C-alpha cells in the first residue's frame, strides 16, 4: 500500500483506516494523494527527510519535534500511510455524539505531552521545558534571531505571566501549525534578557504544575495544569472533505 503504482487505495484499506482514525473516505483519499506526493522514493513510506521537505515544517522551530511524533520510538525509520493517518487523527476536531478515538481530549493531551517529554521518560523536567522554549524563540537567541523578527521580550513577558496553563501550550500548538509570530523586536541586550526570561518561565511552570514535589511534571500534573484550556479547539485542524 502506498506507492504510485497503485494510485487508488483499496476499499478494505480505506475502511480499516476510517475505523481506526475517524477520517471520511474522501479525507483519506485526499491525504493519500498528499502522502504519495511526499514519497519521493516511490516506496510507499516516508522518511524524516521526506517530512522536512514540507516548507511549513522545514522553517518551523519545532519541526524536528513534530516530525519525531510520526515515528514510534524504537520502530522503523520509515512511516507508512496507515501510521501517517494515525498521527494526523490526533488533530481531528472532536464532534459531539461521535465515538472519539485518537482525537479525544486525553489523546490530544498525550500528544502535546510527548512534544515536551524529550527523553521519553514520561516526565517533563525543567531542562526539557527550557529546551522547548529555546526552540520556540529560535535555536540561537542572537542578533540574527532579532533581525528575523521575533518579539522575544513581549512574547516571553506574556508567557511568564500565564506559564504552562495557557501561553506555553498555546504557543506550542500555534507554532506547530502556523510557525512563529513575526513582530517588532528590539535587538539590544537580547541574549541575556531572553535567556533570563526563558529560565524564569521554565522554573515557574515546574513550581505551579508540580504537585508531588519531585521537580518534574507527570502526565497527570500536565492535564491538571491544562484543565481549563480548550485543548480540543487548540489542537484541532480542519481537514477538507
């Protein structure tokens, strides 16, 4: 399944993917067309390099983390169409009265949690939060970053106020889909100021979300911190029928 020698999916394949993911047959066929266009090697699977040919991911500061989500830990370094669809299913909007599988609130939260959990130990540490924040504002907080248009001071001042409960996850999701905001930036003293604020955000997030005092954030604590956040809306993408 998946190479260009078979331009159409078999009906049983469509039915299976529909059952697993909740996508409609039309959506599955549209996404299959996109999948095959990315499959430059015509082998029915995608590599990490194939994903990074998507312009939105190539320029996205969290591109590597987003691509990583498509590859199961310890599994093959290739993704077939069925696996591709299972990951995309996390971003399906939730519809009332329907059986929500991979796009349930819990599954969306698990997906977001894994984006932060860099070492896959089912905990989020201060250093992991700091690493993600660095990705959000650019790998190097420098004059070059300033000139590219990041409003680090204002952006991080807002994030510091709201911590993980809103702004950090909001930024993660928005950047994942849209890329970073390009706003006015004052380059003076950017390095020290940004680093200080990034560290402050990470430390305050741990302080507010860590309930058992282990200086880490578990999945349960992550969910509690975001219980008032509309995750269903923020982690949903409209797929054309």
